[in-house]
């Protein structure tokens, strides 16, 4: 982050792969949906690179592992409904917090930052998951993949946060695990920090065009504090 630039006043934090390891939840829901169609279960290693583009693409990609596109198109509505049913039944049961998340959120709040969670997960999944994991109280705003007409990597959700907070994008940092987060932040004009332990569609995090790789949300808070000490 550029020395002498505007101080950071808010952070927009991703959910899956950044705060929570939700791959086991995806595994249970997707394999439940696949079983409905007589398809064999798939492993977490197969599922992980599919995560991050929204539930519609996730369902479609999980069926494209076995079917031709025409068959996927014909079954998609039924498959999406089945996936949503299975996911809601187990939402959060198998997911866990990554190390440093609560400490990082506490540190970000202690810096006086306003916090928003922006995820491509539908709000019907996001809201109860944040509550179940003790995260909901940290966030002034929560936007899901169905909160706006476009989702990440489009800048629309991040610009929505900036508008709601009445902040310039240069006063806001996005923290995520994938190119989705970085592309959205870059297009919005926000800073972006990436964590190395997430999913990133199966690609190395070093390939992401970000302002830095941080080992945890706590590390991100320390970096933001150091940046803000260089500003007025």
C-alpha cells in the first residue's frame, strides 16, 4: 500500500476461504445433490477449485464433471433447488474458522475500521452462517451473491459498500483469498490484500494482483495500522 496515501477507514472481507473453511459444507451439499441424480460423490480436492464464482456456477460445474452441457442445462433448475435444500440442512455444520480470524476482526475493529462482509454466497446461506460462527456482530454490512445484479469479480458489491459507508474507494481495503476479490477491488479502486490459505480456484495466490499477501486477518490489521501511521 502506498505510503502517504489516504488512511484506510473500512475493510471489506470475503467469507469462504478467507474467514471460514467451508469446503466440507460444499462437499456435503454438492454430493447430496449429485446423489439425487444417481451420481457418485466427489472429493474436496475436486470441489475446492470450483468455489468462488457463486452457487449457480458451482452447481453447474459439479454436474459438468459427468454430463454434457445440454444435459446440465436441462437439469439445472432441479439441481440448484436440490443443492440449496441440502446446503441449508447442513449450513455451517462442517465448516471451521481459519486461524487468526477472530483476533484479526477484533484488531480491525480496534483500529476504528468499519467492516463489511461481501461474499458470492447467497444471503440465505450467509446470514445464518455468520451468526452460527459468531461473526455477525463484527459487520455493519453484509452483502451476498444475490444482493446486487452483479457479483464479484464485478466491482458493484464493493462500490455498494463504499457508497453505504460514504467513503472513497481509496479509503477501503478488500481482504480475500482469490482473484475474484482482487479483480473486484481493482475495478472498484480499493486496496486489496490476499490470504494464502484459501481456494483461489486452484491457482497459486502469488498470481493474484494484490497489494500484499497477509498470513491472517490479524496480519492484515497490523499492515493497515502501519499504513495508517504514514497518513494524516
